[in-house]
C-alpha cells in the first residue's frame, strides 16, 4: 500500500484520485470551514479537530521518541 498527499481544488483532487492506479480504499479530507463570528462561540482546538482521527493513529507502548533517540543511529542503520 502506498500513501499519497494530493492537494488542489475539489475538482483537481477528484481528477487526480480518479486517475490513480489500483484501488483507493480510504481518504482523509480536510475541509476548511467558513470563519466563525465571535457570537458563534470559540473555534475548535487542535485537540478537538484531530480527535475524530483517533481511530487511525498508531498506539505503541514503549517507544523512545526523545530527540536523542530520533537522531541516534540504531544498529543496522
């Protein structure tokens, strides 16, 4: 499986997706909503915005994601 990021207008994205080889099984779509007026409440926080993507995140218990671990070569690299 290959992941791709496709940008453009709705029509451009639809045309690019339609032209892809193979089956397209899933897509994540970001839709910009119109600006909210101050009377409509506080805009969503980043946490709320990505909460719906929770089922698609990877959960691993013992990962060392410190800066040192990320930039240090592991055996075999």
